[in-house]
C-alpha cells in the first residue's frame, strides 16, 4: 500500500533524498537495531539531527509533510 507512494516520492524528489525499502523478514538484525516491530514503519534519517520513526500507513500528503519537516527543512 505504501510502496507505490514511496516510488512516486522517490521520482519526485530525485537526488534530494534516498528512499530504501527493507524486507524486515530477511533483515531481522537491521529491524531489531531500529526497533521495528510493525509494518509499515518508516524511518526518516536526516543528515543532521535525530532519526524519527512513523509507524503505520501514511498518505502521500502526510509523507510529503514529514519529508519537508524532517529531511528537507528550509
């Protein structure tokens, strides 16, 4: 449900940010490190500042807001 939105956002933002999709069943250690317990979980990791986690499905509008606030503040 969220994957197509993330693909659209990856195209829209281009080189401004990188979006990764991780299969937590295959990458259980990575999921454990970040404390991922439910799917979908979205981890926003800014170049400067603290990572922030969003748990649950988000709309494209909400994802764009989060990207602007956490990853690409003006």
